[in-house]
């Protein structure tokens, strides 16, 4: 009874503040408090994520699961009583892993099995697998120096290790992501028959981590299979190579690329009460890799973005501008959803003033990264005290999110949620990106943090000239 | 080779800075960078924790495991080449769980098994168990109103739920910890035959969470058994009670209290180069509950504290003051180690100027809580920019740690490491407080954060009068 009274009185307080039209610092504090408390005590994000992760599972573009995720999230958004919910068609690539990959190395008559997975976009090995001597390099950039003589006929092993000294793990990931993306194309130029890369992981363990790779303009007949091996196996292989230069590596993969298929971005909208033609976007990507269930990457971002609109509705906040949740398809291996959304927005002349993406895991939120003018950044920084009770302190200029990148212009503020990054790459693109590694409270705090920023941007706008209008606003 | 050169040059740089006697802001930054990088790339804390958790395991005071932990950590400290390592004798309580507890409730002829564990310090049930009707209350404070008539002969079920809306989970824990500690003593006054409490956990799951309880001055013959049930079972039991007031609960426990036994605090010291008689302390507690392996509570604090002295030695920092690592025995059910250390320090007239405890889990560090004067707090706050690259922003006045509490006086600055608190009470005092829930990088960041603070306090002291001495210091 006490609790009920408390929440009734909070809602009454909130409604009276909303209706008074007098939303000063005090009322912002009250509204943020309501948003956080609602997310923590009556949030839906975790329940949605449970379904996406455990009932649907991995959602690679073009797969049946990806379509199930489209239908499920559309249906859930429809239940929220938004002003509009629709699907935006987009053609996406379809690549399938096929049979589980296998690999081993053979040294001095001994076979040592290796945990391996095809990189997304790789061709298969020839039927019966690929077997060859191994050339270890620290980076694909070493290949040019080594040249065709040393590379031809070999499997190139790119063993670039994670820079543990970097506190921001995304920086460490950025440092080695190109090895995965370009390694095979570069090695193929010099006649390699395959590439294996050390998984882009912050941890020593047995999980291989997949991720996108591409062949660029390499002719089809020159394309070579490319796989990741676990960090533990990378260490073992490297040690074995030191002792035995004649070591051979074997791997077999049956992955396959099909023609593009029709898929969809899922969009929901609360239409603005004062400026319905000004759009604010919040989103994540609905597709995921296929090895785990994609709970952190990016199930978390999907359900947090849905929760932003639910929390606003639930709290009785009627935004002045139109707020859209966009669940993008195909971030992982094509970015077709992000590109399509921006293309359609441009065609329709829709004025987007703000976009926020959550695509860095469902961990405790630390703050945001902003791609905006210095003046706008200063305006946002003035809101920092409002976030202090929720231990949100990270407000920095920087990147935002891959899916919202195509919207970039001088007129839009782009932002990315920045959760704690320490554990993210333990799970990223691997079989252990699963629901049990997401904490309910951390996920809910992220959703509330996003909603709070959306609320403030809607209320105070993205204008930065301190003229009379702004002061009245 | 490149890496080796890099670390050699870092050490050379560091040494030259140390020897120059000219340690301005620039050199503080360089030293913190070295401390963090060393902890992240060549840290020992995770390896030590692996041994404490997986080779030794749960370390309840008075157990063989607790003594193995004393011997192991002493030996490891001796390997670090500190100036002194010794054991400080302390008598500790010995309580053992005995056979695994079991419990069920019976409603309308159906038995429903319940996940249960004895609270630390509880008496056993009579041989054959305790079976009685159940009286559910929201808090032990309701018992006085209900009175003996309604309570006598019943099992009191204290079903106080976690306040999910509180961002700081320690605040939520503080809100209900007294239910666990005093519940049985209060219920026994009115003739209850047992108490069961809803686990003090931030999560709905099947783990019962133990923790200390006490009977106060209740005569031995009036003491009743007290247990925790999992949050899921608390919900089930409460729902079943609504449908069936005649429901009976059964539980059986064979826990036992023995005479106090001899144990030890483990202490290591780097003797100060300028002020050897001024002591700075860093510590955690070596004992843990018995259900899990105590990796977070407080294996993490133990190994992080050991790492502080190792990182200082490793980095060539020669502290001006004597720095002690103290691994306290018996925080969980007696605090005897903390009290003994303070008692001996007082007897010897040792001047302690600073003590820092890590006892809030091995999660990503967010900052510190300080128990000190406003002037000293302002001095500490001036160091915040040094911590910014490591995403350490939380500097607040507040409590420190249970073990260092007995040292409190006007002359000492007390501090507690404050890691991210969202997951801590998912594991606290339960069977899932285990090594695999500790992340290596998060643990190492905590150790580096502690070392950085110790370094700065040693360098700049705890004096706050801005006289000439201070400026020269």
C-alpha cells in the first residue's frame, strides 16, 4: 500500500509538473527520477531481451530468426500504443555458416584440435578442407614485406594480440579490427590458400569470435577462406610453430553466400505535439551474429531503444518533437538498414535533429559520446548534474553508432550510449554472447539513461544560439 | 622486443622522475599510467584470486580453508620482497554449517521443495527438523504489533523485498540487512519456533544468501533456528500462503558453534623512506562465507590489496611512509581481525594516517568513498583529473570499510574502493560468488586505482594546512 501510494503520488507530482508548463531544473530532476525508477522497478527491457535471446536466438541478416525478430518487435511496439508502427523494406545480404567448422594443427605426428569459426562473408574451403603450412604474422601489413615467395601456398596466421593496456576496450578493438576485415584479401594477393586470425577478444579463452570480412575487388576465383581461432588456440599455435616450422594447419568450412533477400527495419513513432516534423531517433540493430543469441550485440540496444518510447509514454511525457525508435537490420554485415533509413529520410525531406544509438552492450551505462558542435556539447554538458545521482558521468565528444552514421549532417546531433566496456569483447560475436551475461539492472539503467537524454533534448532542443526564443523555450 | 624496449623505457622514465625529486602534475600522470598499464598487462591479482577461489575455496573463519588462505597469502607476500611480512594472532569464532540444509512447504497435500541455507551463527533445528505454520511479515518491526498470540509456535517468514529503485545497491542492502541480523532474536521473544527470511539479493533466482545473524542477550534455550530462502522461493511461498493459511513449512539444519580458535591477520609492509613511523594501510578480508568460493567477497579485495604493494615495488616507487597490506580475518561473522589490528596499533602507538579497504566486489572501479575532513576531501578532489583517463569519477564522502572502521580517529583518513555495485548482491554470500564471475580487467583496474590513491596520499600527505611545508612537500 505504501509503495502504491508512493508511485501514485510520484505520478500526480509528475503530471502536475507537466501540466504547469513550468519545467525548471527541479522538475527535470523529478522526471529523471521517475524514468529511472520506472525502468528499474517496472521495466520491460529485460523481458523483451529474454524473448529475443532465448525464444528467437541469433538473428543473422537474411535468416528466419531475423524475420521472427522483425515480427516480434513490431508486435511489441504495436502493444505500446504509439502513434505509428511500420516496417521499412530493405534488401540484405544472406550468408550462412553451414556445418559447424572444424580445424586442427598437426605437429610432429600429433593432432591438436582448434576452436574455429568462419568469418562472416568468407568463402568455404574446398570440399575436404584446406591443409597447408602456416606463416605467422603480427599484422596483415607485414605481408607486403614478406612477399609472394614466402606466402604462396601457405595459410597465413594473423596473430595480433589485444592491447590490454588500453582502458577503453573499443579502442583496442579498433586497433585490430582491420586484420579481420582485410586479412584474407591481402593474403590472397600473395597466393595464400587461407587465413586464420587470432580472435578479437579481450580475454584468453576457448571461444572463437566471428565478424565481418570482405574481399574488396579481388576476383571470385582468388578468394580464400578466412576463419578466427580462439585466443587460447592462437597462443598454442604460435608456441607450436616456434618448435616446428613444418607444422600444418587444417580447416574445413562450408559457409555460403546467397542472393540478397528482403528484410525490414522496424520503426515506431510518437508524433510530436509541437514540432511533429522534427524527428529524434533512438535505435539499435536487430540483426546479430549467429554463434550466440546476440543478447549484448545488439539485443540490448534494441530493447533499450523500445523502452525509451515505452518509458516516455508510461510517464505521461508528451514529447514536442516526433520520437522514433528504429530497429535497424543488417548492421553486422552490410549496414543496409542504416543506409536505407537515411536514404528514405532524405527522399522525404524529414528533418532529423537528433539520433542516439545503443550498440555497445547492455552493461552499466557510464554516459554518452557525442558527435556535435562545441556549442551543442556545452549545452549538453550543462545537464551533467541531472545525471549525477545515477552515476552517469561520461560526456565526451566522439563517435556515435554505425547505423545512425549515414544520417550525419551539420543539422543533427549524433550520440552513442557508452556502457562500461570491460566485459563487452569477452562476448562480442562469440557463442558466449548470451542472455545470462546481461544483468537486468544494468540493462534497465541504460534504458533510463537514454530516455533521460531524449527527454532533455526534446525539451531544450538542439539550438545553441542564446537568443530570446531559447531562453523562453 | 618492441614491447620490452617500451617497458624498459617507461621504467627508466619513471626512475628518473622519482630521482629528480621534482614530481609535478606531469610526473603524477606518468606514474599513474605506469601503474594502470602494469596492472592490466602484467598484473598478479587475477592469478592470486584463481588460487584463493579455485584451489582453496570458501574460507569461513575457523575453517581449515581459512588457515590455508593465511599460509598461502603470507607465502605470496614473502615472494614480493617486502620489508616485513608477519602473522598477527587473533581468536575467531568457529561456526560450521554441517550437512546441507533442506526445506519444503506443504500445501494442500503437495510438497514444494525450497532452496534454503542457515544464516551464519544460527542454532540447528531440533533433530528431525522444525515444522510449523507460517506467519509472513514485511519486517521484524511488525512482530511487536502482532504479539505473542499470533506468533507463538509459528515459523516467522520475513519477506522484505529489495528496493530495486535505489541505484546504489549497498543502500538497498543496508535497508534490509537488519531483518537478517535481528529477525530471529525478535521472533523468538514472541515464541516463534524458527525464522526464514527472503534472501538479501538484487535478483530473482534460486540462490539462498547467507550472512551473519545474532541472538543478542537471548538465553540459549530460547534461541530459534534461522535460515534464508531464495528470492524465487520467497515469492512462491508468499503466493502459496495467500491461497492456504494452513500451509506448513519444514526445515532441517545441523549447524553448530564451537569454541573460538586461533587464526591470524596477514600483514606485509614496505617501510617508509622518510617517515617510517607513519603508516598507510590497504586491505580486505581473507575470510569468506562458505557457500561459494568468496571470489568477490572478499577475495577480490585481498588480491587487490596485495597488488597495491606489488605494483609500487614493481614500479620502483619508494614510498615516504610505511605502507602495509593487511588481510583481515573474520570480517563476516565477528570483525575480530579488524578489532585486533586496531587494538595492537593503539598499544604500540603506531600513527596511522590513512587506511583504504576494498570490500565491495571485484567489479569495474568507479572511485572511492572517504571518511575525512572537508579540507582533506577538497585536497583529494583536486586529484580527480589524474583519474579521468581511467574513468574513475566517483569521489564522495561516506563510509569506508568494516575492517578499518576500528582505526577511526580524527588523525586518519579512511577510504573505501567503490566498484560498480549493480551485480554485487546477485552473488553476495551465495553459492554463485565464484571466480568465473570476476573479470580480470575489472579486477586489475581496481588494483591500479587503489595503488594510484595510495601513491598520491603518500606523496602529498594528509596534512591540509597550506603552510610552507605543504607547498614544498
